């Protein structure tokens, strides 16, 4: 295998696109080849930053018990654990509290999003978003992300180079949480939403109304910014943000662009609801976001720069 | 924050067999890791099984953590992703996918603090992703976030698997040379 091939295998290994057989073969070469190991580490560090945009999910409480049961000395964990917590006062509690605290924080933030999305009181819709770089929760989290990144950019060159992009990130951080949090799909005329009995039955199937769509929404000529999943079956819209920039004193208007047709305004980012009830989603359609005067385009067509576009791709059901 | 309270400190204590530290490490990192594997596996039962394996591996390998591997959360997330990818590559397409209704529970906004994200590389990566051809970028992001295989990308983008592989690799070459310039 050439060095170049192996470098590419390292990248594909990290993003996960090698087949099972290729993965196994490649893992053997990680063990034996220092250069390959370096390449893998390079990609792991690089792509690791994207993990920030994956929404956390608290695992079920009993999962810890399953793990603890496999630890050494699991037959008498009580004695060792109670000794430890006596010693450090409330240390066991402390662990609980911190988990609890994180949970509360999660709840608090998602309540905001819920507040946004429930304005339209669409039944069965859940709009959620998560974003990269510790950027939800307003300026505090934003400042924390800023501090983290600033300390990371300790190399002066690196810092200088990042300043312009940096600013974008900081702005992104403050609004990413609300970006598109108001997407609402109204029932019952919502073509994304399935007939009620299908919701109840919960069957995965190939029917038109059961499709899932995904769009990677990119800032034009700039960063990829949002990954949007639209589940036609449940009406769930999931938005993950890698960073969304909203210019000051402007509104961001969301347009649905059926392939080859005129864009339809479906709402403003973070201002009221984004209404997709009259939209029939299909492959190749676009979601676009333009910069408009406050309150949105006065003319019904985009008047400002289109800053984000993403093509809808039908998500194939793995079943 | 004392060193014992950082993930790195907890990892160090875990390496010395401190189960209380390991429990705290679990409390502080499991939601992030569960989110990552759930996103890839799209099945809660499988994600729970994977997470169990992952934490046992973290317990065993804590002593081998090296900062060159990224922040502790990145190192742990890598273990989690690798395990999840191993499982889906071995089992798709026969796997059971949770009813999409579960998504309501799956995606929540998370309170995030600096220890649970590793933004060290994010600036350069975002810039370099933006330099990629849009299709190539989409392949990379969908593979990383959603665990898409080449075959699934091929199906979704209606292209032959060979073409997907070529473009994926072309994109990764471009991404790497951009990251090295940055």
C-alpha cells in the first residue's frame, strides 16, 4: 500500500467510511506503523472539534450500574464506595449534583427552544438545535467558548490568522441557539407530517409521507453552518448548527426553494415560526437564508444577500 | 478548578484505579458520548451497549491517554465513535432503527462547558471545510455525524459507490492540504 493510500485510509477510518473488513485491516496497520498512527491522530484531533455540535443525551441511570458491575472488586462495591464518600463528605452526592446540574442546564436551555417552537402550538412538532463550540446559552457560554478558543490559539500566527473568522464565530456563538429554533410544521395540512394513524402505528415504511430529509446548509462561499433533518413522518425538524451569523439590525429570512421554482418565504430565523405547512418536500429542493431588513423582505422576494443554502436530500431508511 | 476536578485529572485518577474518580468522569462525560453514539447508531439499546463497552475501555486505557490525542473529551469521544462505527459497519443494514418518534427525546440542547468541547481545531476546520467542493464536504460531514457508509452516501446522492469513494478521498486530500496550510 502506498503512503498516500494509507494516509487516505487514515482519514476514512476516522470519519468512519471504511468497510468492516477495511477497518480491521487498517487497525492492524495502526498498531505497526508510527506514521499511520500520526495520521490517525491528526484526523481524530481535527474532526474531534465537530463533536461539540452533537447534542448531549443523558444515558439511562442503570447504565452506570452495568458498567460498575464490570469493574474490579464489583462484588463489594458498597463498602469501598461508602468509605470514599464518608471520607470526602458529600463526594458521592457531589457527583450526583453535578450530573443533576448538567441535566438542569440542559432542561433550562431546551425550555427556551421549546418556548420558541411551541408558539405555533403545532402538535407533535419538536424543534431542537445544538451547535458547535459551546455556543448555546447566550453570552456566558459564548464567552467560555471564546476563552477556550483564545487559549487554544496560543500561537501568535494562528491567532492573527483567525481574527476575522474568530469574530464570526463569536457572533455565531451568541445566536446559534435560537437559529431556526422556531421552525414549525403545522398539522394537519403539513405534507411533512404523516396521517395521524401512521404516527400512532409508528411504522417505518416507504410511503411518501414517511420520508426523511437532510440538508447541510452552507454559508455561501463560506462555512457549512447547519445540518437540518426533517422527518416527514413525525414532523420533527432537527437543526444542528456549526455556526450561524446574524448581522446586527437585520433579519434572516428563510426561503424554501422548490427545484426550478420561485422561493417561498417560510419565516424568519429566531423571530416567530418557520412555517413549512404548504411545502411539499422533494429531493433537490433548497433551503436558503437571506439577509433582509428587520421584519423580513418587504417585497416577498429576497432583497439581500443569500448567505446560506442547503439542498434537501431524501434520507434513505436503513431498514 | 483543581487538577483532580478536570477531566484530565479524573482520567489520571482513573488510571490509578480510583473508581470514585471514574464515576465522576462518567457523570461528566457520558451525556456527550451517549449523544455521539446515538447519533450514529440511531438505536438506544445499541447505543447503551456501546456506551457500556466504551466506559470499560476508558477504565482500562485511562493510563494510556496522551494529550497528543486531543483533550480528554476528544480522546473518549474517539473511543466511542470507533466502537459505534465498528458496530454499524458490522450490522447495517439489518439493524433496527428506533422509531423516529424517539428523536424527540434524543435531541436536546445541551448546556456546554469548555471541558466538554474541544474547539482547538474548529476554526481551521470550519474554514477548510468551506474551501471544499460542496458535495465532498457533505459526504464528509454526513459520514462523521451520521455514520454514513460509502454505500449509504452512494444511495443518498444517487452516485456509484466508486464515484463516492473517489470524491470522498479527493475531498479529504484537499481538506488535509488546507489544514496544513492553515
